[in-house]
C-alpha cells in the first residue's frame, strides 16, 4: 500500500529550473518545492517565498545571551558573594563587557543554528521525497521540481503535461509507502 | 540620467521577474572611454562539471584508505602520545616538572596557548570575514581551514587547563557553584579568556558543522555501506536540498558569518588583555589587541598554506585550489605580516616616545637582552620572510611558499615566546630577575600537540568532505540561473 506524494520533474541546469519555477508559480501552484544541489540565486523570488525568519531566532538568542551575561556577573560578584576588588563598585556594566559580549554571540549562534533547524523542520529522517529513485542526484548536479498531490491545482494529467511543457525530464510520481 | 535608470530597471527585472527584457545597460560613456576588459580568473579550472566536483570530494572520503594516510596516522598518533605522557607525568608528579617558576610563571604554557589559538583565527577569517566580503575564492579552502580552527583551539585548550596546576579543579574557571561558595572574579582578564575561548570553540564547531550538513547529506545519499548511511544520515539531520532548506541555511550561514567576525576579532583581543591589562613594561600597551589579531591571522594563514599545499598535491586538487587561491593566501600573509612588522616598530617608537624608562628598557632588552636570539628569529621569520611574497615568481613556486609558511609558523611561536618571557624575566627589580628555560617535559608536551592536531586533521580528511561541495559549485558558471548572462 502506498499513497501518492507528488509529481517530480528533473531539470539539468539552474537556468532551466529557474525559468520553470517562475512559470509554475504563475500557473498558480502553491504546494511545490525545488530540490537543488546549490542554493540557486534568485530562486526564492521566482518561487514567491519571502525572506527567511532565522534572524528572529538570532536576535532572541543574542538578547538572551546579553542578559544572561549581565545577570550572572551581577548575581555572582555583587549580590550572592560581593567581591571587593580595588575598592571599585560591586557591579558596573563596563568591566564584565567581554563576558556578556561573548555570551551574546554564543547564544545568538545557538539561536541561529537551532532556528535554522526549527524552520527547516529538521531533524527529519523520513520524507516522501527520499523515495524518488534518483533523489541522490539532487545533491550532485540535478534539479528537481516536485508538485505535491495536496496542491489544489494538482491534476494527474494536466500537471504532467504542464511539467513536460516546461522541459522537465523523467517525470516520476513519488509514492510514499505506508506500513499497515 | 536616463541610462542610469535603465541600469536599475534591468537589475530589478532580472532579479524578480521570470521574463528578462533585453535592455542595453551600457552607459554611453563606456563606448567613448573603451575600458580595458576585466578578466576574472575562473575559480574552478578546466571547466569542470558539478558531477566532477562531487566525485572528486566524495571520492576522497569514499575511496580506499591510502597507505600514506596510515603511515601519517601512525606517526601522528605516536607524536600525540608525547602530549599524553607529558601531561600524565605532570599530573602524577606535580607542576614542578615544567620549567616555569618565579619570576617567569607563564613560560611555554601560555606561549603554546596563544600560538594555537592564533592559528585558529585564519579559519574563521576565511569562513566568516571573507564570506561577508563576498570573496568567492574562499569556498574551496574554507572547510579545511575551519577544521584547522577547531582542532587548533582544542590543542590550545590543553595548556591553560593544565597550567592551573590541579587540573581536577579546572572547572572552577566556569561560573559553577562549588563547595567554597565563591564565584569567579569577573574583573580578571583570565576569566574573560575562559568565556572568549570557550565561545570561540563552540561557535567554530557550530559554524563548521552547519556548513557541512548539505555535504553530509550528499555522502548519505551516495553511501553504499549501512554504517555510512546511518552515521552520515544522523549528522545530516535529514537535509533534503529543498529550496526552503537552502533559504534558511543561507540566512543562517550569513548570520553565523556575521557573528563570527566580531567573535574572532574579540578572541585574540581578549587573549591580548591577559598581557595588556597587567602593569608590566612591554605588556601594558594599547597596541596589543590589533597587533595580536593581525598576528593571529598571519600565523593562521601560514598554517593554512602549510596544510593545504600538501593536500592539493596529494589529492590532485589543482583545479579547485588554483594558483590564484595560493596568490591570494600569500598576499594576505604578506599584508598581515607587514602589519605585524609595523606593530613591532610602533612598539619601539612608543617605548621611546613615551619616555618611560622601564618601558624603554623592556624593549631594548627584547632586542639585545637575554633573549635576543628569540627576538631576531621572530623578526626574520615574521617581518622579513613574508616580504618575499611581493614577487610573483616566489608566489608561484609552491615548495618555496610552503617553506615560507613553515617559517611564519615558527616566527609566530617565537613572537609569543618573546612577549611572554622577556618581560617576565626582567621586570622592575634586578633582584627578581631570572632566566627561563623549558624542561624536557615542556618540549614533549608541546611537540605532542602537533601530533594531536595531525591525528584530528587526518581523521577529518578521511571521514568528512574536505571542501564544501555546494559552495564550490555555487561559484561555478553553471550555478548562474541566467545562463551566464551578466546581471
């Protein structure tokens, strides 16, 4: 038993994929994705997807790091166990500058990496697209477009002829195996 | 004015719309002045295909382990054992087995620490700073350099860790609750160092790992053995080359580059604070932070050349690491080497101009005092040697470039030796003067770190892709979605 996931078409160059993506978008498809060996410059605009949201996670991480750094220094050197060093104030935002500077960067970096994972839905080791017999080539030199069955505009025959028209090669219906 | 708008329109058209209009973007003036054609060197030679790049890089990991690899690995492991034995002897006997003592309490431990940390800086410069500066040639050298960074920082970490004396209390460096109910003192540069170096190590590993995910996915998809599928599968996190993945990945990569840039500048700055915040003549100078950062990048590029030139020859990577790459690396070495030379002379000038007799003595003593030999090794390796890179013939002579890169490494080790030891051995009172020599344990422990570094680097070569395939491919002409048209 298996269910249809989507129809895939292979393109041989970044240019072919780029042109095709624009046309798929203007045709009104919404549930589709390109699989490419490289980040294709300008493909986001072609596909109509906006800017990545990763910076929000970076900012959140950075702010957390900054306050964590400030807080540990204040708590440790001036609240929990006040340390007299050279008769200077117990706390000042100046002297622990390297500490919160580094923690801002550290937490922002974690925010960036985990934000990227979160937005990409990773780790996810099972995905229907892995069932494509030649999926491995998308990491090498082939460009794949998959229009999902879920797409409201999807129609077995129409979508097939449309992808062929765009110059897509080796059209394959990706099927997701379902365990009973 | 009209032509200007024309250019802008073409730009927007090309970037956002699927149909590209043919607009003559050439401003009129261009036909009059006839500019010389700008010739961009291709970054990948011999018009290689994407598939060739994949085969080349994956082939190194997937092929049979070469015999030379085993020989190098065994030798590296043997040398690494020196560090193991040195540290075992230190811990079981006591800190007295190292040569540092009053008045030179830092000795080789701090010298080696600063040396290794500095090596790491070139990797971050290549992966982060050159990324922000859109230097496309960085793509083929950044993975190996980042690996170098991570391993160099690990080697560096050994020294302060064991220099604390009772290594089992080293966790007191971190702000963790302990039985004495006291906390670290955050006014101390040594405490700042704990944060700087541990952040640097962590962020370098994150950056290195994140950049590797798409390549690990390629290895996963090509794998034939189960263990490879499983291991590369786990570490590639289920990456599937989707445009949405790339979109977030590229943004994250850019952000990490943006975060690593101030980080790398801060790390050696804070390392230099270990010296500059102390009130000792020869250390207490404001030039230290920029001078240390320039020196770190200089030494790091020396190490990058030392590592990459043999790799290029052994794995036949001449189409990916071209003469142009080597030229660029040589030029950066030359530029940073000149900055270091400038810093050396500026230190002398300020010591004289500042009219502080202790400061003046510290510098005269550096060049002509008890460690004069170390000073002149430093000057000849760091200031004179890299000046040879002004000449094209030398930059194109690969064995010579490699030898110069070794001299750079030696010179930069001596720089730290000179800074740490000349000042400590000759401070304010002649009654407290001394002379420092390393013991055999010092020498073995340090030599062993080269083995430790090599072991890690050889494992990296064997199991991980040594070049970021996706990044190398994206600077090739085939990656252009406009089919090679100027946009």
